[in-house]
């Protein structure tokens, strides 16, 4: 017979459903040919990933229309979430194979987030200074995508642990599996979030993390400076007022290239070093690849002439592949 609450097949002489824990009694029905329900009672949770994916998809459409950011790779992230939602709806029982597939899908989801900068994890959104450049609407989009990935990962781990705990006959299976899956899924983000907040680099540590580079000019690479973010052709210039934020951008980089920017003074001295935690990864199919913000209101550059250098990192080596001159004027 089947449990009326979750639709799973149960033994004829049992008093409680081994899947959802609901008391059987009069709630069970004994029609062997009846189609098990996947959405009744406690089965409504299966609709959550699909609903989240659909809502996020609507958000993405709005973002595409408004074009808040040129990283088009982000717009493909809701698709795995929707697929995962459909898979959960079609599962008639806690199939370990489906759970493993969902877990691989979740890990792939995280992997794509790491390949295309920025790495969309909640800890990254909260601690990475790169996200400060974006408008609140774009940052909210990043946070929703990061949350979506985390929920999908929790769902996949939950299905696997539920099967394992059921076979081991552990009490409170649903609660234990959900709690364990949340612990496993949140462990790394929480650790990196706490570490990112508590281990803010000091001056000495920043000096140790500074990247040294040698000049190797690539004619296909260009450095463009914008006074606004996201950049446009109308916001590019070479003269800035003191305290007017400078957003450096690069053109000509291939997808996957690790890069960053640093500033030199008139005599060749490094004014703003490039730290390893400030490195970005270039994304294909974008007009420019930006990184960082300089001459901000809280850290203005002194009036003078400067050079913005594009630094490309290849393994342990770093090269200055392009640069441009700019001027900071007194207000």
C-alpha cells in the first residue's frame, strides 16, 4: 500500500511511514494500482526548487532588459535550478541515483560560478570588495543566485542522507537528514565568511600578498578608465578629479585569464599594488572586464600624473601586458 501523505510505497503491517514519519492508520490506501502522489501533504517541498528557479528566471529576464552588468554567463545559472526542480517533482521515491545526479548538478553549479568571475557564493558577495562596485539591484541578483546554488546543494545532500539514515534506521530521519545536509552545505561558506571578516589583511600582510610583475606588452590588450560602473563609451576618460572613483577596465583578454590592475606614479613607484585577493578572471563575450576601484572618496589619490597597468597572471608569473596614463586634478 501507499502512504497518503508522501505517496511512497510502505509495508502493509506498518503503523508509521518510514519515509515521512506520518502515522499510517486510516491515512493509507491499499490500491496497488493507484498513482503515488508527489505533491500531496509533505510532498509540497518538491515544488520549492522549481518555484525558486522560476522566480530567479524572471529576475534574470528583468536584468537582461535593464542590462545592469555585462557578465552574461550569470544569466545561465537559473537553468540548472529549474532542471533540478523538475527532477525532484518526477521522483516517486527517494532514489539514491537521482540524489547523486542532483548533487553533481549542484557541484557543477558551484564550479561554473568559480570559473566565471565573480565566484558567486554568499560569503563572496558579503566580503569581496568587488561587489561593492555594483548597484544594489545587481548585488541583490548576485545574492539570489548564490542562495539558489546553496539551496540546490542542500536539497541534493538531503536526498542522499535521507536514504542513508533510513537504511541505518536512525530516529527522526527527516530532521536529522535536513540538519546534516545544512551543516555540510553551510560549513565552507560560513568558514570563508568568518575568515574573510576576521582576517582582514593588514599593511604588512598586504605587502606580502603584493604581486610583482615584469613588462610583456600585448598589443591586443587595452586599458580603459571609466568614472562609472558599469562602464560605457561615454564614461571613459583620462582626467579625474581627486576623490572621483576610477574603474579600470580591460579589453582583449581571453576567457579564463587571471588579471588585475595596479597604479604607478610619475617616477615609476608603485602607488596602488595589486594584491592576490584582488585578482579577477576574465569572462568571454563581454565588452570589457573590470576590476577594482581607485581614487575613491575615502582613499583619494594626490593630484598628479599616473599610469594604470594591466597585470596578467600565468601560474607563478605575472606580466604587465598593457597600460594607460591618467591625471588626477585638484578640486
